[in-house]
């Protein structure tokens, strides 16, 4: 017996035609001839495409991951979670790419492919690249951008989420915007009010400083700023942050040394 495919579609904004089959054709056409290939690796592909009426979009395509089949039954597809959580984050003043279109294809109970399209962010640079060849300790402008990233981490955790990979390269600086730092790569975003998990989550942001040969003063500045922005007991969170950094310090110091030799 052949299992029929089902197509589900969600759209944000003033778009009248919401026929899933029509949007699937538009998405597939745009994906065949993208403006730019950002990343192409299984099970996720990221493309820059043009889809009316929005124009330039960042299109993420998620394919069936056989390693996560059972888990996906209970957690929903990655694309669906990003679509839902992005709206929650924006409502809580956490800047993330604005999603406009979500579509998923199911065969039976399994999601075999999902698409999520967000508005393209022009002229953006990630904080990791900005910090790569600069003396962070003497660059007040870069420090200001990093502190904006810290504030986003605090609001994210106060809202009951953990990101899963808060490295600097997952924060975009957008010139000319009021909220000029944006959090990206929401693949591992999940709800969690665990102070331990939130502390470990923020530790990744601090470890990016270690990775870029920063001085200890910067690490302390980042941790202090984060703790002052939290709504919870800072002692428990700080303990989680410092424990995680201690566990990973040698690994990131080795990365820093290796990068200097290249």
C-alpha cells in the first residue's frame, strides 16, 4: 500500500494565496537555481534565493535524518521548531532572522523534507570573523558588539531557551540597524529553564574569546555582563559557566595555539 505524501505550509505576512502545492513549486524552483549556495551538506542545505513577494531570502532545507527518526516523532521536525520558536524569540526582543515561509512534506508520520525561509540580511558579518584579526582588548567598538551578543544570550535564557551553540560566528553584525547584532543558526534551539544548561550554553560564548587569544579580563567582563542581565540566582549560573569553561579550556587554548602557527 502506497503511503501518500502530505504537505503542510505556514506563511507570515499579508499573503493571500496559501496553496501548499503552489508554494512547494516556487520553493523547488528557487532551490534549483539559487542566487548563492551558502552551505550544502547532509542533512541541511542553506541557500540564498529569490521568492516573490519577499525578494531575497535565506532558504534552509532539512532532509530526513535517519539517526533522528524516532526522536523526531516526539520533538517535531527541526524546521517546525525553528519556525515556532523564532516567533517566540522575536516577541521577547531577541533578534533572529525573521521567518516568512515554512513548508514540510510528510510521508505517513515522518517528515521527509522541510523548508524554512527567512528574510535575507544584507551586508552582515559574523562576530567571529570580525574578531579574527583584531586586538580585542584595544578595540572598544568590537567589545561593544560582543556585549550586545551577551545581552542577547541573557534575554534568550531569561525567556526559557538554550541555543546549543553560542559561538561568536553565530552572531551577525548588521551595519545601520538599531538592533545591530542578530542571533542565527537555531538548529539546536530548545526550551529549557535549567540554570545548569543555560550556564553551559553561555560558556560557549566565553570559550570563543579563548579561541581568539583574548586576555582574561575580557572573559571576566563577558561573564559579569551576562550575570547582571539574568533574572535568576547568579551564583548557580556562574558555577555552571566556570565549570564548563574549566572542562573545555585546554581544548580551546590548543585551538588558539594551532591557529597562531598556521
